C-alpha cells in the first residue's frame, strides 16, 4: 500500500500528519528571531589600551607592536589592525567565519595577559570588548535633562549605561558628549618652588594618603578577625588637608600649595542634538548576535530604568536599526501573502473549478508554515534570505499538487473513475514523475547551502529553506492532495475520451493557437533551432552589459558624514566646523535632523549623523542627499570627508568597497606615496570619498634634556619628563574618591 493510498483510505491519518507539521510550524514561527540578513559578520574582538602622556609613535612602538606580535599567533585570526592616538591604542582582531566569538575572546584575553609584562609599567589595564568598534550602533539613546551636564553625565553613566551593559548580547555601550565628575587638584609651581618641593612629591602625597589596604587576619582560637587599614578620604574638602611635607615642624598641606575643586574633567568628546549639548549612549552588539532581539532587550531595560530616574530626565531614541529591519521583513511577509493569493488566482484561471483550486492551493500554506520548523531547528531567523526563499517557493510548492490533481481529474473525466479510486490510481501512476521533478529541484537548491567562504553565510539559509519547503510540498501532494480529491471532487466523468473541464471558449482559444504554433514549429525545424541558437548566443553580450553587485543598497533613511581635519586641530575647532556643517545640512528639505559628535580622544575626527525623512515624505533618495552633503562639505578647506551609507554587509566606518594597503620600511615615505596615490585616484571618474588613511603625529613642542646639568642637580631624565607632563597635561587619575553611598 502506497502512502497516497493509505491517506485516501485513512483520511484522519492524512489530516493529523499535515496538522502535526503545521502546528509545529506555527509554534516555531512564534519563536523565530527577526533580522535583516543572516548572521554573517566574523567574530571581532577589540582591545583598548591607554598609556597616559604617550605620543602616537610611542603607543605604536611600545604598546601596539608587542601586542600585535602576541595576538598574531592566535589560530583563526584573519585580520589584525591597530590605530594609535595620543595616549591610546585600539587593536581590532577579526577572525575567520568559523571561529565563535566566545572562544576567540578568551584566546585574546590570554594573549593580552601574557604580553602585559612586555609593556610599559605605567600602562592602564586593557579593556577587551566583543564588538567591532567601527560598526554602526544598533540603537542610540540621547539623555537630556535640565540639570547640569556633569549631573546628566553621572546619571547616564551610573544609572543607564551600566544597566544597558548587562543586557545579553550587548558588546559595547559608549558614552559621548558627557563630562565626568572629577576632583581636580591644581598645584602652584611658584609655591612648590618656594617650599623646595617637586610636583612628584605633591602627587605621591595624594596617592599615599588616600588608601584603604587590607591588613591580613588575626586568628583567635576558633575564630578569626579581618584587619583593614582605613585611610580613604570621605569628603572632598579633606584633600586640601593632606600633608605633603613638614618644614621645621610645620605641616605643609595641599591647600598651601594649590587648590582643590569638585568639578568635571576636561572635554575629550563632544555631542550635540538640535544645537544643544547632549549625552548620547551608543549600543553596539556582539559579533554574530541578533540585532532585533538585542534592541528589544535594550528597550525593555530602558523602560525599567525610566521608572528609577530622577524627575526631569528624558531618554530619546534617535537611532534604531530594528525599525528598518522590521519594515523590510514585514514587506516581504506581505509579498509572500500576495504571492500565494496570486498563485491561487492563476490556478483558478486555468482550472476554473473552485474545489480543485482549494485542493491545490492548500499546499501553499501547509508547505510554508511547516518550513518554519526547519528554520527553528537550524537556528535560522526570519530575514531577507529566508523570506525570499519562501516567496520564491510559493510558485514551486503548488506545482506538485497541481500535477497530482490534474491526473486525478483526468481519471475522473476521461476514464470515468469514481473520485475515491481515481485518487489512488492516478497518484500511483504519477508518483515517480512527481518524485523525479521534486528531487531535481532539491538538487538545484541544496548545493547552495553547502557553498564555502563568505557567501555561504548569506545563501546557506536560502538553500535549506528552498529545499525543505519543496520536500514538504511533495509530502503534501502525496498525502493531503489525494485525500481531499477523493472527498471533494464530484463524480460524473464522461468515460473514455471525455474532457468536460476543458470544454470552454478559453481552453478552445488556447488549444487552437497552441496547436497552430506547434504545427508551424514542426514544419520549420531549422528556423526554430536557429532562433534558439541566436537567443543562446545573445546571452553572452547581454550578460556583459549587466552590472554586478553582491547585495543591492537599501535606503534606510539615514547616513553619516565622517569629517577629518588636519592633525593638531583642537576639539573646539573641530566641533565648531562640525556644528556649522550640520546646520547647513539640516536645512536640506529631505533632512529630519542632524547630530554631530566627536568620540573620546579623536579631537580632529568628527561624525555627523543625518536622519532623513521617511521615503514617502521626500523626493530624493539617500544617495542624492549624500551627494548634496558632499557638495556642502567641499566648501571647507583642509577637510577630508566620507559619506557612509548603512550597508547590509556592515563594516561601519572602516568599510570601503575598494581598499589598498601600502607597506614599506619608512613610514614617512609610505605616507607620502599613499597621499599621492589618493590624489591621483580622486581624478578617476566614478570614485567617491577617496582618502589616504594616514595619521602623522600632531604638531608638538619637544623638550630636550641637558643630561650634564640634570646630573649635577641630581635629577634623572624620567623625573624631568614626569614633571613636564604633570605641570602641563596633568595626570588623568592619581587616586580615586568614593562618596559615602558608593
């Protein structure tokens, strides 16, 4: 007994079998994640390491290079890049697609820990993050209030940022535009000289007088007691009472040598929204995680945080990638539904029998819904590739049902079979043909799932989804289709030679025209073969005229303008130019708002986020607006720009469709070659945003030590260097202060 015969004779079994697949699909659909494309970004680990006072060249030679040597031995490392600025280096490790983010991050931690002994002793602990720092934030939140910028920053950091960092899948939460609270101690050089003290003694006094150190344990018989030395200051005013030295029995305190202020740190980043300074939290996801899922979790956490914030605090989401992703997926879901309806209408046009159409059309939802089970089992998401596969499958999954149904109808009309027996015999007759047709389609799509390399991450889910939906459609055509045909089709065949369903003007018109075309083709075989050959040969020149791209660009109603000013430009100078350009771009009719900002430690490098109006509210595309933004930026001398349009491929700020790396032993000469090459490429038609990513040292004032005089005075070179740094730049952190409730 064949499967089709079993289902015809045991209709409840057929219904339960299909219902089982459909119910599994429904519950799987409810748990599927949503994303724009399959997870295709490689595991990326970022290392931020700081050495206060070091020049970019020192950061490169003393910090970045030793770390690169240690990290280069990690297995599966695909790309290792380092960027060094004043006092800070950022090393980004990108791994091959097969490496998991957790194991990659653990390997990086171990290598960094082993390399720390080769780094300068005063280096700060490295910060390791499982996120690409150049990737676009998945969500950005502006924190605004009527309070001072320092208070707003403190609330944003302690009550919001730290909460968002606990969300599973969040790789980094960066704060820009804030001013952290800082206890600032100013030393008067003249007073230090008058008392015969050095700036180093002043610094060490503060460090040594604000401590809290464990003192071990005291064992008393069956009990033990911990010992802790309390020396931490409990009030800001107490910093002024610290004794630096004694002169003839008289204590010399900090307040005698300078002053103490409860203030905030010098600005190292800058951020505005609609002309007002603001604090922004940018959330980046870990590599390989689901964007929409993380954004929803962040929004839930923000809803909880809002209830605990002081009155007057406002949280405004200005960037949300899930909006475009959900809209894109919803659009594809609508196309899937409309495609199913149109396929059913086309079948109705030819079969012209409501019952037959219902029998054939039921294969579409059952096959599509059952496929969701595979998506869940294989940890796929609802994305452009899986929904594209389901949309394409709509026209295929109904084919098997139509072939089986047509043969059953033929048995009823032309052979006079009763529907029950016709369903059994007709399905048995066509089984091999349907099986061969279905498996041939599976063989076409399944190899796509086994492609290698970067493309596999995108098309893997497409291939599996297509193959599984086609296999389910074959199962439906052998189970549900014959069972429904045996119950729903009416008997009344005309016996041998009958064809009642085809006796209509529509079919007569098609039959007549097709018959004449077939007769002409058989009579003119040479002409038909020539037409076929010419058509085939024309595909080669036509193929050369068609452009090629991996994924077409999407208009996500946003873009970012990257501004690079000459090295040595101050934060104030960069922010002034960025504000002016932002105001000019904001006047464009397609722009909703602009938000310029400068990341910490990058004074000459600014970002200008441009939010566009919705597509139905503007006449120009994001590419046209980007071109207008380039034209506005071109009026500023010595300004290098790049307009970054969100791409499904990711990459963020460091993504370029074409990138050339120039290597050489002499950095200065290599930089000159890079700049000359970039200058020539700017003249090539079709190229935009050509830039040489060369960052030479900022203009500097160099202090040279007279070693003989220093030796005569009993001063070492390190003491001179430390004194210069402390008296000019100061020390970012020499001690910590905690409020009573911290």
